[in-house]
C-alpha cells in the first residue's frame, strides 16, 4: 500500500519559497498613520416588564 501512495503523490500544494518581504522602499519618508478616536457603543438599559394584572 505504501508503494501505491508513493506513486500517486500528494494532493497538497508545493511549498512556496521563503524569503524576506520587501518592506519599506529605500528613500521613502516614513509617516505615521492617522489615529482616529475610539467610538464606543452606548450601553442599553434593560427593558422594564409591563405590570401584570391579577
């Protein structure tokens, strides 16, 4: 059975080459990105149950 599996191969994709990512290009001025203030949701109050008549 091992010989059959060896001859068929694997359905997995071949590994991609490893290396360093390009990153910042040389000579490009680095500018910090704009930070916006955090927007928080208002807390909702629990709904009151209507009074039940007996």
